[in-house]
C-alpha cells in the first residue's frame, strides 16, 4: 500500500507535468495561476553550442522569467553550406525538413534545456518578414505574393507539413507553452477575412494534432476599438477583436513599437488597457508579447510594464520584452537597439524589479 507521502509526491508530479493552460483571463503554469513575465529570443535555436543554450536558459530561469518566445522556423530556398543551421528547404520541386544536426536537432536541444529549467516556450512556425526565410521564402518557392500566401494552396500545404513535423516532435514536452501561427502576420490592404479565415483553419489543424497545448496567433494587435491612430486601424488586414473570437485560439497577443509605428511612447498605457478590455470581454487572456524601444529602455518601457501589471485582473496575463541579450562563448548576442542584456542596469529595472512587483501581487 502506498504511503500518503508517496501519493502526495505523485500528485505533485502530475501537477508539474500538466501543460500551461488558460484559467479565465490568466495563465496557469506548473499549478500556479497568476501574471507572468518573460522575453523573446529569436536566435537561441540557431546557436551551435549546447553550453551557450544552457547559459541563456540558466540566466532566464534565475532571473525569474517563466515564458520564452522563440523562432521555431528557419527557412531557406537554397541549401546552405555544412555547419549553417536551417530547418526547412522550400522548393516547388520538393521541400525538405531538416532533422539533422544542423537542423531541428538544434531546436531539440533548446526544448530539452528548457524542460530541465522549467522555462516554457512559445514556438512560432513562420515569419511575416524575410528574416530566416518566412513568408517571402514561401513566395519565392511557390509563387504569388505575400498577400496571397494565406490562400496559396501549395504554400499552405508545405506550411502545414512543417507544423506537423514540429508539433509531433515536441507534443509530449513539458516545455511547450503554446504553438504560434506566425510572427506578426499582416496582409496589407486585404479584407480582414483573409487572416481570419486562415487563422481559423490553421488553429483547427494544430488542434487536430495536439489537443493539450495552447495555440495563439502571434499578431501585433492591430485593428482595435479605442482610437483612430495607425495601430488601431485594420489597414494591415488584422482585426484583433475578430481574431480573438476564433475558437481554437486560446489567448490574444499584441506588440508595441512606437518608434516604428510613428506614435508616442505615452500611447502605450492606453494600447495595453484597450487590449486588456477586449480580452476581458472575450474571456481570454492577453499576452503583451513584444515591446521595445531603442533608447532610454527603463524610463520608457517600465511604465508599459506597470500598465500591464495594473491590468492583471482586467484581461492581462503576461508580458514578454523584446529582446533577451547575453554574453556567450562567441561574444555578445545581437543588439538591435531594443536588447536588454543580462546583468545590465536595464535588466535590473525591467527584469529584476518587474519580477519582484509580480511576486508581490
């Protein structure tokens, strides 16, 4: 007969093994429901040294960050030289998913390392931009335009094949927080029905493969009631509220880059509040998935974090700054101006103090 202690340990194991879930307008991770902090690292899956991956995830974990968003794609249209990391070769004559040592095995190690440290991963399947291939690479291989990518049958067939390969590879991993359809999907000048119908189809497809993990869109949050300035408009073919209602999307995402969008930094608080309101109305959590500025990081971004945290009971569930920076065996990671480096004064402000504020809720 098992002791009560043994049974209790078994129950705790079941709780910790359960995948992250939605609980109202909040997330539950490893049995804890609340507000969470995290970050982005597009490059971690392209590192070639395991010890560098471990260093990054050690630092993220010890900083108190729970969610890490990564690129689960690396598309090429010509096979690179040996030693260059790539995940998928796109070609109209026959595409290839690279499961080798310079392919998805690099992503394997990120997932394994995250599992050991309790870091949860948002894994993204394609980029709107040309960085690491993305939709433009599909267009090169299968024709059409970026706007027609969403309805291009050959491109979508290969996209689904890639999704299946990645989902089936990590379907049992405790590190998966959510699957993400795309990084910043846009369809400029298109009816919002284009992305809506595509997201409805793809999220249902992912759900047919994996009914246990969460699914999200990965959009910037465009098309929102509350104001009339650029990010609130639907000119990019995105309707946040409309997409949020899609059955198989578990939570909403939005980004904020005032310098790129031509709006003031102070717009951030309203932008966050308006998304939180939409999420609360939909009964789904909001994830402030990317935000950044190239100057005065703490002064400008800290109020955005505070606004998000203040809305923790009004629809907001987590925030992820763009992007994580670290010092590896090869030197300093990419600095795009928005980067917050581990151990810096900016990190003290935007990570240490933010995590402390979250823990005091």
